[in-house]
């Protein structure tokens, strides 16, 4: 795709494809990821995990492990000096399972060791004797909803139950379509595995942790509580992050690493391998969603009914918030005057689930977009027309009663996606990479059918339901040199680049330095919920503007100008020259340091009927997928994905394209291949050998355009770009497969057997 960039913009400022400061290091292989961290005198740490989805811990004997040469210590729940549990919303997850208590999923930590070598750690873990009383696991959420007396946790078996009752409940439609849709458990599958390095203070009174995370300050709060230390004694520094997608919001190895370092008085490093990573972090919630749509004869939606069940696994994580995200946007980006939704997020003995890109809306979107195609077929119009007839506009109301007062260009998203060029029909070439099955030479062109499918979605931005969402940043100009500091976790999304663009645009300078990303400044919140461009971008912008105001004071004093009439327009920052000559020269020998916070107006909790202004803002996107399917073998090739995305304002064209392409690949994975297979609480495929991911050869042609309608609520006029690309691409691909095959396909990922049976 191409994006027009004004020739008046100076390279490196907002609106240009500025170069990432970490780009050269990453492409050359010299970038230090968290797994590369090292310290003199370092010990290795490792975690012993439960092999059972549910069992009572009868005894733990660590004596044989301690007797192994090179083992420095072994710790269990008895060695946790502070709070024994942690968690984001509810502190229900143990640091280690205690004797007499239950382990509640395969992979639950039971003990940890520190030793002189990873192999010594492995031997020590094998030497720890744990006796379990194996119990029958509950892995079906419906059992918990039905009210089983078997309590999986003292906090109960239901994380959240929420009704949504909206509009006139007596409304019915002339046309009714319904279906039940199932979404499998998806892994975030980041390439950079979990790793941390903890360095204890010389007197054991505190600890410094280098960690790949999405939220430094939330990690610190939970770690300090478990260590029994004041938060100021626990200092976190962001390690190089090799992807996140939600899985690094929750604690994994942080507390274990710090405990071992404080116990031994030496630096300790823990690094997961791929299998342990599957057990060590949360995943996307598997879900079951029944929906019924009522519509007029012309296809206009009159009422939506739904029953939504999210399997949260063994511990709470963010399950209540994920559920609310899904059900509050269950109508999709469509007008809906009446709704009744029943929903549950449930505890089971399956692996814990929490945040993943799209945060509940992915599951809801698969259901409502499958329904939209059924509705189109029922009234005899095409999938584009049914969506246009129902497209939401600014001022429309969600099923929660919230008015969508953002820019809402849903119709533009659909029409501009439809206008993008279609791919040519498959050429008669000998390149089997162009057909389903690729170089496996399995497909026959005579059996290939082409399908086209659509998906359109809405996605909330920022945190919801009364969360005090804010971000902090500092800008310092020292002798004309600008340095920006923040605690915003850079997880690959490019905020380190955006912060420099903001500073260059506001202050007119060329070179902007970035300070260490750590907890030595106020919180920036989590790098999630498509919020950092809006929230931390707003904080950096405010801090830079505060410095600029101070500098304008200097210019006015130096040149004898009337400060009350002096504005930035008086100093030409289009090319930066006049401004730099005026301000940077005036700043020689001076240090100006300003810290700013950005907060959005408060949101509300949903009431008992699911009503309330629970979200801050929304973004919209449309996807059109073109697929080729070998109907005899059930093989699928996604040929092209076209998309028009509502972004408010493009701040970095190249970065936006990268987010779109990456999100589409992740949505493609959920559509046709990615699933953690869990049977009776046991993970059957904890490796990239058996957990399939899209590769370069699976990537479709991406044709994209951005809809730029300045968002007045946003401090930079921009909306978050990261999540929407992965949401409606999944149903678009599945709808395309449905069109090609005539199959109902109510479940993702779609398997070959679903197509060819």
C-alpha cells in the first residue's frame, strides 16, 4: 500500500515513516533480548511444575535436590516471606502450591531451585519428591455454570456472571437466524521466551529485576507484596521484549527469580524453553457463543440474543474484563435497538487464560460475523450489503447503553475495503506454492474452489469499567539536548520511535535521546488495549509541550517579546530551522525538566443489567478475505486479505502497515491452524512442532488503506492500530471458506476434516 506524506513534514516527525531507534540492532542480531542477559557470579534458576490438572499436595521432600553439588537453594511456599498469592484482578494464584492445598492445572509451580548450571537445575528438579493425591479435574465450564458442589478454589468457580438487557425486550424480527460458535484456545506464541535476571542488593534489603513484561509497575506491585518488601525496594528495568500480545501482562517467573536471588545473595537468571512457556503464561480464552439475530425483511437488525461462555482456566487473571469486552461489543459495529445477553467467565482445571490481542472481542466477532453472513443468505442479499444496511454511525448506542461518540466510519471501512483490487485468478503455473498444500504437491487445481468472505469489527481502546487509566512521561532539555523518559513497555509496537517523533514535532529538534525504561518514573500502564499511542503518547506530548512553554518564556525574555502574544506559530517548526536557532540556542547551559501525566475521563462499571459507559473510545475495521480451498483434502490457501482501518491519524505510515500485516497473520492463524489442544486438562501440543503457526509461505497478499478522520478525543488525533487487524480477519477467512465449500464451519480453527467430511 502507499500512504501520502506531506512534503512539508520534516523527516522523523509525526506523519513520517521515522526509523525505529532499535531497528539496526534488531536486524543485525545485536539487540539484547531478555534471554541474552548475564551477570558475573550468576546462578541459574528453574521451576518444578505439577504434572496433574488437579491434585492435592501431600508432601514435598527437597533433601535429595539440596544434596546435589552445585545446588545453592531450593524454595517452596514455606519460603515466601510475603503474600502467598498474586494476580491482576484477583490475587488468587499461588506463588507455589502449598502442602495440603491443590494444584489446579498442569504446570502449576510447586518449587524452584538455583544452581550453577541449567543441567544442575534439571537434575535438582528431578530429585524433588512430591506426593500428590490425584483428584478428578473439572474441565467443562458448563459443569461449573450448572452449580457443581465441587469447589475448585475458595474464591468459587465463577469469575464473573454478567447479563446485558437493552431496549424493548418484546421486539422480534420477521427473519431469525441463529447458531452456536466455538473458538479454540490460542497461544500468543511470541518468539522471545520468558526470561528474567534478578540482582539482589548487597545487604539483601531489595532487588533489581530485568524483565520482559508489558507493565513494569503492576509487576512491581505484585512482586513486592510477595517478597514482603516496600515497592521502592523492588526496582524493575525493562529487558528486551521479543513479542508479547497479552501474555506478559501476568506474572510468570518474576517472583521466583527474585526469591532465589534474595535467598542466595547472588544474581539469578531464569529462562523458559518453549514447552515451559506454554505452561508458564496465559492464553486466549476458548469460548462457546450461541447467538440469535432478529431482523426485518430488509435485513435491518432489530434484536440480538446471546449466551456467552469463556473458559478462564484455573486462575482469574483478566477473565472478568475479557468477558465484559466481548459481551459489550457482541452486536459488532452495527445498530442494535434490543438485546439480551447471558454470559459467564468460568474457572476450570484447564490452563489459565487471560489477555491476548483483541481481548474478548475476537471471540465475539467470530460469532457476530458468522451471523451476518447467515442473515445475508436468509434475506437474499450479498455480505457487503447486509453490513452496509446495519453499519453503526457516530451517535449510535451499544447494547450496554453507551453512546458511541467517537468518529465511527464503519460504512467507509466497508466501502473502501470493497473498492480495493481483487487478486487475479490462480495462474496456470507449475509453482505449487500458489495453491493449497504448497510444495507438498498434494492439491489438484481441478479440485480447488475460490471463496470470498467478509468481516467487520469494533474494538474498544484503553481500559474500561472505572479503571484509573493514566500514563506518565518526562521530558528534559539539558544544554539543548532533549531526553525523554517513560515506563512504557516497548514490546515491538514501536513506542520508542513514536516518543521521538512526538518530541521532534513539539520541540523542533532533530536528536531525541531515550532514557532507560524502568520504574524510576511514574507508571505508564500496560502496553495493551491499544492504549499506548493515546495514553503514553499523550503523556509524552504533554511533557514536551510543558518544556516548550518554558522555552518560549526564554525566547520572550531574550528577545524582549510580549510573552502573552508569543506562540509556537511565531517560530517556524515546519522545517525546524528557525525554531532550533531560537530555542536551542537560548537553552544553552540551561536544564529544563518537566513531568506530565495523561488521564482520560473516568468510565463506569456495568450495572446488573449490563448498562453503563464502560469504555473510553472505539476503532473500526473491515476485512475481505480471498481463499482457495481443495475441497477433497480440506486444504486452504489464504490468497489475499484486503482491509480498510479506522486509525484517526497516521503517525507513522510504515509502522501502521507493520501492525496491520502482523495482526492479519495472527488472525489467519486462529482461523485455520492455531490451537492449544487440551484433553482432560492435559496440553497435548506444547511445542512449535505440533502447535502450528503461519509461516512466510502462509502469508497472504495484504492490500490495505487507512481511513484518517481526526479523533478529537485523542491527544494526537490518532487511534490505536495494534488490535483491530487481528479481530475480523478470522471470520472473514472462515466466511470465505464457507462460501467456497458450502460448509457451516461453526468452529475455529477450521480443520481439514471440517471441510472434507
